[in-house]
C-alpha cells in the first residue's frame, strides 16, 4: 500500500493533515513542485552571478542591518550565522506533535517555488518528517512578525548538524542523527537561512493542532452539557428549531439540533416540569456553544489560507524576473484569529463551570453537593472550586496578545503581532477547558444517579455506562483528584471509534 502524501499544488486542509498524522503517512514532493523549486533556485543563482545590486537578505545583512552589503564569498557564512544567531528560544519544549506539524507546513511553504531554496534542503526536511526526527523547538522567543524567527531557527539548526533532536524517544545531538542516517550537513546557500527562518509555521502549526483540539472539545462539551441539562431536570423548549430559525446563526442552529438528537428518547427530558425557565447556562447553550463553533469556522478559514501560502521574505518571482521584499511573514492574521479562538474556547469552559455550580447547589431535588449525608460528606463541593480556579486562569490567558507590540531590530521591525504568544496561550486555554468539561461530566453523571429509576436517552446512557467503567458513582467522600484525572483521560481517549458511534449510528453531523 502506498502510504505517502504527495506535496503538490493541491491545497492542504485540516482533514488531510489529520489523515497524514493519523495514518502515519510519509511525504514526497510532486514532480511539478520539484521543478518549481529547481527553477527558482536556478533563477536566483543566475541573478547573483549577473547582478551587483543589493538584494535584502540574499547579499545584505538582516533587519536593521539591511544596508550592509555581503560579498558573494561570504553568502554561506551569512546564512549559517543567521540560523545560529537566531536560535534564541527558551522555556518549555514545543510538543513533538506540534513540531511535526511545523515540519509539514515549512515543507509546504518552501515548495511553492518562491523561496530560492535548494531542493536538497527541502528534501532533508522531508527526511526529518518521514523518519520522525524532531528538532528541539522552544515555546518562547517569537514576536510573530518577521516570522517565527527563534522557533524556526531551532527547527533548522539540525540541518547544519547543530542543536538537538528527538528520535524514537531518544535525544541525539544533531550531528549524531546525521551520522546515524548517513547524511551530510546541509551547506546553506544564498537566501536559504532567511527562507527557513522567515515564516509563520510555529503559529500556524499550533493553529492546526489547536483547531483539531477545539473541534473535539467543542463536540464533547455538547455531549456533556446535554447530560447536565437532563440531570438538572432542564427543559428542551429552548432547543426547538423554531427558536433558532428566527436567529439563524449556523453554529446556534447546529447545537440546538444536536441536543434534540442527543436527548431523543430521554425519560427525564420528557417529564413535565414545575419550572418555566432554566438558568442561562442551560437555556442559552445553543447561543454560547454555537457562537464558539462559528468562531472555529472563521479561525479555520484563516489557518487554511496561511498554511497554503508563502510566508518567507523576500519573495522570488522567477517567471516575472522580480525579487520583492514584502511582509508576508507578519503574523497579524494568525494573531487575531488565535486570540479569537482563545476567547471562544474560554467561554466553553466559562459556561461549563456555571452548570457545575448549578448542579451542586441543591436545586430541583438534587442533594447539596451531589452526595448523600451532606455535612458529614463534602461531596462535590470542591471540584466546583477547582473549575472556578481554572476558568479564572483562562480569563487571564484569553486577554488578547495581539493588542501588544514591542519595537525590535533598532526600530526596523516596529510593529509585531505577538501571535506566537497567542498560540501558546490558546494551547493552555484549550487544555484547561478539557479539564473543566471533565469536572462537569463527573458532576452531571453523579447527578443523573439521583434521578433513578428515570433514565436519560439511550445514547447518553451508553456514554455514561462507558464512563462508569473508569469513574464509579461516589457514595461518600474520597480523593476526588483521582476521579477528575480519570474523567480527563476518558474524554481524551474518545477518538474516531467513539465519533463513529455518535455520528453514523445516530445521524449526528460532527461540527
């Protein structure tokens, strides 16, 4: 079986990227893009041989040193110095799963034939991807403006035999891994260091990874909230399609329809209700969860444009005989989108915590803190504190990074996006939301038991039955940290098999 994905002029999308990783596919360049890379490199070599004009980053210094002319004899040294001097990242290492996306997206961006890079440089990046060789990349250091300079410098260092990598869970010096595979260090030529370092692949790799996380988390939030609604003896009226037909935001309508499917056949939801209305955290789930889904649509459009773009500088147009210095490396589109994603996902956690609070408040026939003999037992009092603490942290993380800018490079780079900070903050936000939803699941499934013998829908009963294999009903006080962690792991373990159960068997469309 041919388990390769061909990098071609066909645009990448999120599903394709997911399949590349899920099926552990290897990469190869199409003949079309191989020719473009070669043609662009030939054009650049001829330009250098026949012109004495300064060309930014090709035969000049970088940043505020753009006026310093570099001799042709020093062009390799110039590019290697650039990579080494810019490898200034610090902080925690970027997860290897994100680094692998960075490799894919860097290969993709360089393959368009506007970067003047050697074919063998792109092929070595493909070698790293195909053999699961992951350079050490660090979370801190990028301003998200001249591209993700520091992270991409660390991504490029091993090409030169410098820095460190992980391969098969073992740390190697880059020189060792090159020797292990019988590869010579790449000798960078004109423009190559700049092509490797300029670009938005740190931000956009996080963006791809975060979208996959967010779609799953948003989907699970709907399932868990539907259990909460039934456990709270909530009403289904606010989910009637007529309500949403007169305010037809796509995400809102989708959530409302999903809840009707999730709760189909529930004895609890069909019971007559004493109360006329539910609190907003239940009644306005379509509006809140739906707005986040619409945000994910917007963010996905931005990220898809970005990952199918050339984001280094200067840009070489060999057919037009032009080398143009522009600003495609500036991360503002991503910074704004990632900030929007942070806010939207933080709200999923925010409203989830409010449902947790309602469930433990001793309302609608549920015991205070969802435990027998409250007083002797504190029950689920403190998990709500934990959720509140996490939600508060998310509010701080969701403060927009993109509204900040700090001048760099002696004023030449006088506006920066801070999109890299938005990306790493979004990662923390979504991980936090996963934890809050897990606490809501723990509370909602506990509350459902106090409604017995009445049952929720067959679909949700099946979901709870699987969950109970890890987290049993809690009769009296115990160490709830263990139950929270098991709940988190339960939700993380839900993958395509569970998705197929919900989508195919019950006709639900995954957002």
